[in-house]
C-alpha cells in the first residue's frame, strides 16, 4: 500500500485491523479513520512535504546554535543567507 500508492486499499485494511485482537492496532486504526481523507491522499498522491521539513529542520538548527548569542536581526540574516 505504501510503496505502490494504493490508498484505495486502506478501508479494507482498517476493517482487517479492527478484526484482530490487538488493542494497540485498534487505536492506530481509529486514529487513521479520524482523518481518513488526508491519510488516503498521503498514500495515493505523489507529493510530499519532505523539502519543507528539511528547511524547517535547518532553521531550527540555526536557532539552537544562535540561542543566547545574538539578537533576532542577526539570526534572521543568517537564516536568509544560508542555503
């Protein structure tokens, strides 16, 4: 389902997961059902937010490095000038 982008198979998997006797699996399936449209889209569509997450991680790293050392304008300049 994950590697072949078959999000349309998710409802059948959820039914099978709820038929099992594992409470943790039931809780996971219930969580997926709460936002079924988004999960199905994530399993079906080719787009992802990987590049954005990478930029957020980079900015957080710079913020940690600059903590207590300089003011916001310097941090802003460093974030904008780093690639």
